[in-house]
C-alpha cells in the first residue's frame, strides 16, 4: 500500500520513537550512546523516504520527516523536568540538596558559576541543559550571570521558557563530516 510520508513518520514518532526514548530523559547518556541512537534514528528516517534520501544531508532528512534529533528531543524532556522542579523548589528540597549541597568532608562540586572536577554526572547534565537554554534565551542567560548556576531555581525566565524552541533538526555540536556519515 502507498502510505503517505507524513503518516509513516507520524506512526514512527508516536510508536517507535516514543517507546525508544521512554525514560531516557532520566539517564545521563554518553556521547557515544547518543551517537548510536542518532545513527539508528536517521537510518529509519532514510528508509521512510524510499530511496529519495540518497545524497541529501541528515538534517534535510529530519526536516522532510518533521522529526527532531534524539539529542534535542531528550533535552526538551529534561528541561521540562527541570522547569517543574524549579517551579516549586520547596517540594523538591532533597533533590536540590543533592544537586547544590555538599558535605564538608568532600570538595565542593561547584566553583562559582562553574562545575568542579568533583561534580556528579547529573550536576553536569543539569549545567549543560541550563546552558543550552541560556544560549537560546537572553533572559535566562542574564539570570545565569546574575544569580549563578546554584541559584537558577529562582529564575522565572527559565521556568517559563518555551522548551519546544530547543528542538533541532541538526546536530550543531558535531562536525558536518560526522553528521553526513550517520
């Protein structure tokens, strides 16, 4: 049967992709694992184009299929979690202590507005996610400078940021040669 591309992609996004990514926003994934997921993802999207994807970039394939990168999809989901946590800090006090507090016996995970060597993988992930939002929002960037990373829960600009703006069809953190080889 001749099923239109938009329907094939819609079924893929709602069944396969949502099952694949279920719960992954709560994991800190290495760059290697993210690249494997991106390669698998783009290979499936290219199949949907039935040979029409030959010679076109991965970003163009994603645009044709109206499907964002795995990396940006997970970023949007994590930012949603951070926004919920930052929106009601008193409700999540133990989690805040685990991110921003430290024992006097151990070195501090934060040095001013930067993470130290002793920060946990989740502290690094939160820092990168806040930085990604600050890169797209001047108000959040201003709050990050003014409040410092450990006080970002006070940033109203962060909690109201439209996280869909983080969705991307391209992988800007990787060179074009890597993107094209996926």
